[in-house]
C-alpha cells in the first residue's frame, strides 16, 4: 500500500477525534428498518390512504447508506444517501437536532461515509420524499474517497461529485469502487443474476436435473484447451482445474440420469481477449435419446426465453446491431457457408494437402502443417464467423477437431456438431455425442498421434471414461455455452471484463 494522501490523513484524524469523543467510527451493529425503496413505498402508501386534503399518517423509519452528496445551509443541511435499493434525501435541521449535532454532522462526516439515520418521512416543496432526521450515527468511516471522483464545492456550499469512475482498466481492478459509484454497473450484475436464475428455471421446467461435478480433476478433458495444473500434496499427484464438465456429466447418463446440467466455473490456461477470460462460467447439459437437431431446437427456445425474461424482449440491441433471438434461428451448413465466403468446397478436398493447395491458390496463408480440420477451422474463424451477426446455427463440423462427437451416417469426415454464433462470435457448442466406446478409444489414440506438440486439440486418454462407456451409454445430445458471453449480449457490453465482477488482469499498478 502507498502512503496515505493528505485527504486520507485528514479523515484518519477524524477517526481519532471520534474515538477520543467516545464514538466508535466502525460500530458492530446497525439497526436499519427499511431500505430506501421500502421507505418510499411506505410513505406513498400512507399518502394514498390519507383522506383528501389531510396529511398522511406519520411514517417513522431508520435508514442506512453511503453519503453521496451534502448541502449545508446554515441551520439546515441536506444530504443524499445511497443503499442497494436506491437513493434518498436526508434533512437535518437545528430545530430537531440542535446546532451542536448539525455541526457534528458537518464536521465529522464525509462523502463516502456510511450513516444510520432515524426520523419521519416527508415531502419537500419540490416534491422529493425526504427523511426529516431525528437522530443519526456513524456506521463506517471511509478513509479514502472513492477513486476517479472529483468533489466540487459550489458557492451555496453544495458538494457535488463529478466523473464517477470511468476508466475501464481501473474499473476492472477496483470493481468494489466501480459498483459503489456507478449504479448502472450494479444493475448489469443484477441482470446477470437474473440470467443465471432464468437458465436454471428453464432447464428445471424441462425435466433436467442440476448436478455438481469435480472442479479439481486427476485428468482434464471434454474440450480443446490447455489446463491449469497443480499438485495435490497428500496424494503426491498432479491435478488439473477442469476445462469442461462434459466427461463427468456423460458418466451420469451411463448411470441412468437421463437429463442433467451444470452451471459452474471452468478454467482454461489460454489467452485473454474481449471474449475470453481464463476463468469463466459455463452451462452444459446432456440429454439422453436426443440428437443435435433436437438440441438446436431446445437451445433457441432456452436462449430466447432467457432473453425475454432478462430484457423484456427477444430483440436486443448489441453494439449497434439489433439481434433477433425469436425462434427459429438461421441454420447454415458449414460447407455451404464456406463455399459462399471463400469459394472453396471443402467436400471436394478430403485431405489436408488438397485443402491447403486450394487455400494457397485462393491467396490464403494458413498454417502449412495444419490438419484438414484445423484448416477448416481457420477458414471459419477468418472468413465465415464475422458474417454471422444474427443468431445462427453453423452445423456439420470436421471429425478431427471434434473427438467427442458422433460421425454423420455415410460421411466419416464429418460429425453431427453445431455452434451457435451471434454478433460474429461463438455463443454455444453442441453435438450428437459419441457413445461407441471403441470409436471413442480410437479417437483418443488419434488425438495423441496427430497432435504431438502440446496443441489445444490434443485430448488425453481417459481410461475411466472409456470404462464407463463400455457399460453402455444411451444415444444423447450435449450442449455447452459460455454464460459470460450471453451476459455480454444481454447487457450490451463489448468486453467480457464488463460482465465479470473480478476479471483477471495483467499485473500493474492499481
């Protein structure tokens, strides 16, 4: 920590003064009876019950909150406090409190302090519901003023706070301050909470069972990603933070739990971007006796329902585009989409060598050592993805980048897989799941043979998962979605950092 600033030293002196006066600036208990919103509701209810021309019944409340503005006016002082429900005005008057107590408030309380105030609710001449304060107490002294906020004292004594925390870097590093000074940020995270609740409600209503699987795993798998590695001292064993729930959830299908889902944290030791954070919230569900076409239908129903609950509409404005989540979403076969955007028919190129030659001939510069699947993935990300603005299901993917998906009948190079795209980035991923243990073992061996340089697509052999599959796994469809990305869309945020309370940041000065 840096040394205290001159302003902080003044506030520290006030703490000392309070304690010398026998007043604890950080008392153990508060005695709030109403939030600001509850107080307003109670007063308005009293007004409605009052006879015409008569004053409403007296409403006594005790409020608590952070001081956001003060306006001393001699024998009168106005202040605004803010709690989790909103703002409300306090009115401190010498007639009720005495000059000494009003001066005490002016001298000892600063912007950012937490105060408890008791009194009677009233309306001012301007119509603002206000607490006429009969008593008040310090709840917590703020040593530091909230960052990036300038206090200005006007000629009439009003103290105004300007430029509430705006710098994105500082806001991510000091989310506590960001939440304190920016009410709209608090609202974004309330929307995120509603999003999570709505996802659970939808899946619960459709007969899915919420479960929990291990975060710390002896073997990672279920996705193409690099894991975070740690060491379990008691067992003297390398362990991994999970990159996916998939292999554990599908074990549950073997155990006759036919519809399961999990919402939780995954961890991937990869780069950061506006759509990537190494720790993120994932939803996965697995559905026995379903295929990827049925999962498509359920996905568009789920996302559109959640969108309606969170925003009030199935149409959402995101980064300048109106996105329409109303089902049905567009279906686009990958082969057709690539043909339209690159002029190359991937079906005519069954080997990596052939596809590479076609790409080079077309003026593209892919990795010359890439597999066929990786070349196709390159084509999708470079040329097709940016065109997928409205909700779109891109379906039928290369087998060699989809080791856990079932091949299409009659086409061994293609699997029954789709990805949902919105605004040019991937929102979700789903398969008709591979349930043949012999084919799965061959895929694991293939991954180990073809990806020998620590590439993301290399998938370790999971013997226990294969053992589970040998007991018999029903045909099934599986789905995964980054919840943070959906939160970005529904709150109109460009960066994933804006929808994470505490995003991972590069080391730097706070």
